[in-house]
C-alpha cells in the first residue's frame, strides 16, 4: 500500500512541475512567480477536478483574485481538459 502512495506523490510532483512550468511561461512578473505561484502544489487529481494547495491564505487570495484564468489555462495545457 505504501508503494502506491509513493507513486501518487511522484505523479503529483510531476503534475505540479508541469503546471508551474506552464505558468512561468505565461506570467512575466518574477515577484508574483516566486511569492505566490511556485509555492502551489497539485495534491489531488480526479476526473472532473484538480485540487491545489497554496502555501498561505495570502497566496490563495492573490491567485484566486488575479491569476485564476492562468491557472485554468495551465490545467487545460497539462491535463488536456478544463
């Protein structure tokens, strides 16, 4: 059972890296990237949802208020569906 959990964590890390790579190409502001975007983590992927973990409430608020369209486009680019 532990082995399956490790595989899931590895996939989540790969998914996170792909999403952040996409966002680094679409968001030019280095301060925003380092302060808010690079701290996100994909923690769950299901058929219709993706769950992201933000490092702080401030990060969540900033992303939700200003960068949600970029996140949605990044999810589309990484997973092939909205």
